[in-house]
C-alpha cells in the first residue's frame, strides 16, 4: 500500500509533506510518493528546450524533497513523480492507480466568505476522489503523534447510512497505528427521536431531549463497535439546527480536534458546494480526511422529511395537495412552505391571496409543531417558479395537486404538475383528486 502526497513546493505543501511522512512512519511499510503536476498549457507556451529545462528542474527539486523525507523520517521507500496536465484530475488518478490508502494534500487556509470558492485543488480533489484524501492544515499534530508524544485528537461524524463505514475503517487503522482520542458525533434534529424511537413529540425542536440522546448514544456505540488500539472514546449526539457541516465544525472547535473524519459522496459540479464535506473543508480549522464510499450504494435508512413545499392554484382539486403535504410531517413536525403563483397581481391582490393561503393551513398544524411559511410569487412560468422556490427553501419534497386532465384537454393546456416533475431537482408528489 502507498501514500501519495501532492506538492506545489509552497509553504502549505511543506506542511502536507510533513504530515505524510509522519503517517508513513506510523503506518509502517508504506511507500510514499511525492507528486508535482506541471500545468499542461506550459508545454504549448514554452519552446521545447525551455520546457525540458523546466521539467528537469522540477524533477530535481522534487527528488531533493523526497531525499529530505527519507532522512528526516527514516523512510526507505520515498519516490517522486512529475506529471503534466490538470492537478485536480491527475493527483486523484495517480493515487487510484497506485492503489493508495491515502492521498495527502495541503490546505490554503479556511474560508471566511459565506460563498464558496469554485477553485481550490485540494477541496475539489477531496470531495470527488475515490481515494481517501487528507487535507492538512497543521502537520504538528501528526508529527507529535508519530513520535509518540501525544494522542491524535479525532472527530468522527457518523450517520446511519453506509457512507459512514469507510471513515470508520480509516479510524480503526489510525488507532491500530497509534493512540487516538476519539469523539464520535451524530447531528440529529429535535423530531428525530419521535420518528426513530417512537418517543412522544418533543416539547421544543430547539432544545435537546435527554431520553432521545441516551438512545442515540446507545446506537452510536453499536454503530462504532470495537475500535481497538489505544485512546479514549466519547459519544456525543448533537442537536442540530441548520447545516450539518456547521455543527461538525462547532464540535471540532470545542474538542480542539486535530483531524475530522467524514464520508464523501463524491459529488461533482455545483452539487458538491452544498455537501457536508465541502462545508467542513472550506470553513474548518482542523485537518480533514474525506473517505469515499466506492461501489454501489447500499440501501440506508430513508431520509427523514423536515421541509415540504406545497404548491396550489387555490382550486378545490389542487388543494388536496395541502392535506397530503401536511400529512407527510404530521408525525415528526417540520416546516411547510405554502406557495401560490399568480402572474400580474397587484400588491393588494397578493395580500389577499396570502390571507387566503393562511386560511388553508390545517388547524392542527401548530399542535404538531409544523411551522408554515406562505408566499405568493408573481411569475408567468408557474412550473419554473415552483421548482426554483423548492430549491431556494431546500424542500425535501414538492407536493402539488393535479386536475386529472387527459386526452386533448391535457395536450392543449399542458400539465403544470408534469412540468414541475421535469424541472424540480427535488422529489415531487403529485396528488390527484378523488374520483367523482
């Protein structure tokens, strides 16, 4: 097995090299590969002589770093490789070809902006790679651990799906190599206890429930199993409100974690920007290891719905979707976004429509801890307005009524429900009225 470490010869990369050397020392009998990727565009911009000079100089510089690591960590198997092309593509591919147990990269520092950077080689590789990828912020913790001076402080975020299995396996490897003080956390929502354990509904969805957390800690212990090795283990369920990644970072800061271990779904494009791993990578202060689930995804526990968007045109047929949408949350509470699209309405008319929407909210909704937000959108394209609103409010499901048209009437008038199904990235529940 091998460890691959990418470097661009920067100070940040030097920290990654140190961490990779420390890990290779502790894990024993591992080949360590240092890789630098030259931008392929330079091969076309430089004349052949200059290009060969650059390649030779880069290879010499990389070889010198490899020799330094051999001497510093007493590692016999340190190799170097210069590649040409795209760093984000080639680093992950080289690690895959080498069947690396770990790809080590440097971080450029945590983000301060609420907006994600579309760049950042380390973040892109970590989220999309099918090789476990460690993004290093501070190498000193790994060096101290490697020398046996102190345990490595590790935070493991888990859920009940198969995505948590790979980071758990990596944790066991680290514990076998050296002492690790581990905090295992699971972020839950206030209504989850009632849904998972059949507990009475919580009095408040923003306050921890003691019985719920006792049961969660019990199940976390079963989920983690026997870790082996040395070090402490703390099970810490955490009540969540908002992004899961933010809660993981809160725990990591409170525990002064050296390393956060999380699973990765290998999302690409814009979908990766909202993933838990992207949030942790971008805003965290600790080093982060993203461990992907490779192969077919086993069936996990069904996702617990907490947010439903209900679209209605205020007709009798369409309003059947309202009862269905609220019914989805009746057992666990949550939030309903009640939406009507009305093109060309005056402010007075919009106010009247909002009042009409509020009159359609079931009387029992508040008692079931269902929060309702009402909205009227002035838009000609009804289906697109519904789909965009669902994405904006991060609805778990869109609920919409169907008029049940068929034949020529349907062909001429079209079906808003069908268009929403095509447009919406969220699941769509189409509710038909009962037969006359």
